[in-house]
C-alpha cells in the first residue's frame, strides 16, 4: 500500500508577523503509524522541497515521543526536505491520502485547485482521504460529482472554535474550521477540547486536533487493510 501525505507550503500566520506551517505531531504520529504498517510513504507539498514547520509545534510542551523520534530519524528528515511538488502527483499511484494540519493549510491548500482536484479524484476512485486538526479546512471547496460540497451530509470533525479561541487565533485565521464544515452541510461533531476525537464516514476520515493524529492514522490503516 502507498500513502500520500500532503503538507502545507505556507509559512506566514496572517498579519501577526509570526511564522506558521505544518504541525509536527500531525506529521510524525501518522508517519510512524504508516511505517509500522509497512505502507510506502510519499510526502508532497504545493511548492515541493522543505515545507515550513510551525515553530510552536516543536516547543517542549508540544513534543511527544514520536516528534522526538522523527527529529532524530535521518531517513524521515531526508524525505521531509525533499517533498515532491503536488502538481507532479497522480492519485492513480496511491491507495490513500493523509493531510496533516497546522494553520498553514488554511491559507494555501484550502484554496489550491490542485489539492481540491486531488481529493476529489481519490474519493471518486474509491480511495480514502484522512485529514486532521486544521486540515479538514482543505475540504472547503472540495465537491461531489453533482457539485455539492463533499462534506454535505457527512459526519466530520475538525479543530473546534473553542480550541482556536484557546490559542488566540480566532481573528487571525481566514476561516474557522468548525464553522466552515457546518456551513458546507457537514454533520459536525466534537469531543472535549484537546482530546483525541476521530470520525469516519465512508472514505472520509477527519480528526479534531493534534492529539487525534495517531487515531486518525490507525483508522486509515485499518480501512486500507480490512476495507
């Protein structure tokens, strides 16, 4: 089995003057879930090359055993430094796609026509898509074949309004993930803030926050292995 992991190339946190990017735990935890399941992994991003890491995600309070393992893993870091350009990717070459979050995807991947078509292609081909934390935001413009939002009528999760408020970025982000999923007709649900919470509806797997990364990846692996 071959899994595509799509990372953001966006590094600017709105007008704050701060940096953003992908959230390390949301890459590291799924990466090792897929490695342990003997899945082949390809990392991609809109611009290719080294994607920006949200520096906050590597602060001591947010580090985990898996983020430390990733940082010490030369092979993993070589892959990360050389992500393939998203426009060079063919969904036909993969069995599933996984989107880690971080705030970056709200600016680039959510509006990226290549990413939008990619997700639509995976779902149309009967292949699962998993997205965690802010990454469900990239479903904003993804459509079903009839032109309605992909999430319409589907059970979904994603970063909550209260979690966004807790990190003080409600007025900074271009949109709130929870509000967008609801506005697009998603059947949104959530767990307690910062607890692992994952929802699967058919081929679509969505997780609420960084702590949901491992569970979301496990659900995807189980779906790939057992259907």
